[in-house]
C-alpha cells in the first residue's frame, strides 16, 4: 500500500472540537506525537510501503520533522507542503525553494483556510508553479469538519482549473460530500483530475465514488489515511473488506494509482515531473 496523506506531529491546539468528536482518541494521539521509528513500525505492520508526509497545515511547525524524515528515509517517504496562496509570490518562492531541495511531491491548498474558491485568481500563481516544478496539487473538497464556512470547497470550481491548467495534476481530498457526484462527473471529464480518500475509511466511501472506482474510474481513485485520524491497520482491513470486482482494481486503489500519479517515473526531487 501507498498512503497519500499522513499528518505527523499535528498540534492538538488546532484540532477542531467537531473533528475531535468525530474521531475519539484523536487528541490523545496528537498529544503523544509521532516518532520516525514508531511510524515506520506501524507502516511495516500494515504493509504500507511508502507514504506522503504533510507539512505546514495551519502554520504547523512540523516542517523540519518532515524534511528530516524525507532525508533519512527517501525510500519510504515523500513530502507535501500546505501553502497559503494569499501570500502571493512569497508562497510561490517558498514552494519552489523547498521542492528544489527536498523530495516534495505535492502542494496543498485548502479553501476552508483561504475562504476562496479554487478558481479564484489568487491560486493561479501556485498552480502555474506546480506545473513548472512537475508536482501535483491537492485540494480539500466537500463540507469541512471544522466549524468554518464550506461553500468554497465545492468541486465545481475545479472545472476551470483543469481547463486552464491541463498539465497540472489535481487531486481532490476529503470526500467531496455532499457534492461527490460532481466529483465523479468532473473526473470523467478531465484526464488530469483525481480523488484521494483521506480521512474516509475506505469501506465507508460515498456510494457514487465506490461505483466509479469499481468501474470506469479505477485508475482515478487512491487511498490515503490522514493518519492519525485513521490508523493504518484499520485502513488495511477496510481495503481488504471491500467488494472489488477483481484484485487488479484493489491494487490500483491501494498502491498503483498513488505510485503513478504522485511518485511518477522521475525520482529526482526538484526536477520537472510529467503529470499522469
């Protein structure tokens, strides 16, 4: 398995009460923290070969931890960086600097933080830089768990983004509910648009997403845990319990799609990578 989203050492001070209530024990896990040996042990136990570590969410100071993990275990980890596009060229330059020096495979932007739809002009310099660097962009879609307005996470805004940036690989995360059918329609329309299951137990995905994954969209959907929100062993059991039409589609979901879309064929960080 390849995990598309792990949050190491995310501070409990920024865990929203609603999110904490949805995932009992989350605050205790956050308070415990994550060590590299512990994370690798959990990955090995669950059969997770590689994982993408998320840095920088809500100003999280775990960037140094993530970069150390990338440098210490390049065969196990790649990185993603949350950027705030409202910072303009400061955000663009920071993203370029870290991608050039480290194995960062994804940039992340979140409308729950910016309160701007994804087709707003403020995002476009970040999108253009991702194309130039050959990395993917991940966006949160659907009503967010935290008590903030959620209308700007409507996936329809990605229609323009995929049109104007055909070389940009765009990955939707966090379910898309209640607009999951729109997610499916957009993926069917745009070759460069994908879906990641972060924070959703695989066996509890929206029905329209599962139907698409079992059928024509088997190459479009990839697993992610959003650890420690979901434990890696729990996710493995959930994937194994799903009624895939064949084992090839199960492997696509748990491994092949992330390997192709996120990691690609070019292994050198900071070099332009071809979007799938």
